C-alpha cells in the first residue's frame, strides 16, 4: 500500500513569491492535514481537509490556504512568501471514523527555503 | 488550552540501556495520545497510540507507553536501546477543540545512543 506522497521534496523560493505544495494521501483516506515544522515553533497544525471541505484550521495568517480535490489529493498554497515561512511542511492522511479513533500517516515533507 | 510538554529536549543513553522519554499533557476530556518518531530529513512515523482501550500501549520497535491519568503522563519507554533508535521523538494529543484529526505536538526530544 503506497504511503503519503508529497511533492516536491525541496523547494527554494524568493521572498514575495507564492508556492504550491502537493500531497497525495493513502488510498481510501479522506482526511488530509498539513503541518509546519520549524526549529523555533516545532510542529504546528495548519489546516485539515475532509471530503473537499476545510474542516479545521490552525492559527496561521490568510496567506496560507489549501484545497482538496475529489480524489482526496490536497494542495497547500502560500502567497507573498516571507523568510519566516522557511520550514518543513508535512502532510498527513487519516482514515477518520465517527468515534475519532484514527491515526495520522505522514509524508516525508517538503522542505521550503525562502531567500 | 491543551498542551503537551516533553521534559528534556535531549536524552542520551548507552546502547542496551533503558530509554525513558517523558510526556505530560493537559486535556479536559479523555485524550487520544500518540508518540511519533522522526529520522533526519524524514516525515513522522507513528510508534504507538492510546485510545482508552488499555493504559499500557505497545508499539513498534519494542517501544511502549503507559497512560497515567492521575499524573497526566504518557511516558515512552524501551528496555534496551539500539543505535538505530537515535532520532527525534514527538508526543502528541488530539486537539479537543477541533472535530477532526488535528494534533497538538510537544517540542520533541532528541534521543542519542552511544556505543
């Protein structure tokens, strides 16, 4: 069974540009979450998509957005990049049930460097 | 607000020694708790999870954790450390304020294993 696939693995962008990251979840998983990992702030939740709808959102500015397609693949977009956006962005897919009994499977991440 | 505290950002042990990584959480409802491991330049791999079925949870690679409600703790242990256990370990709790799969992570503990 294929795992969570994130593309690209590495990305270098210039301040002020925008970037789109992609995540393909495990087949059958309808929930996709995004996290930002930095040395200073650690792992922080960005947002979660479930069946093409944003279900939850973390405390990040509106420059961070996402979407999910009908095949559950998800994209995350960051506009007007700032140096502080440099981070490892992790995608997690989950098979979520009504009892909330679930576990998140993480991709290898996309390392974004803003210069 | 919920939080996860990992005591000790860095733990060093000798090969064959006991591994003990500490995690305390705060939650107003019975939580789901997780331990993840991250190797350099990789995503997160689930070691084990607590979902109220049993207080002693066994995970992969010989790790286990015990949920102690009275102490609000979920410490990770392994009887005998291997060199391959050197990595960063994260404790996480399910976010009770969100109706999905969002996780709140601790800051992480780097485990070093010496021969």
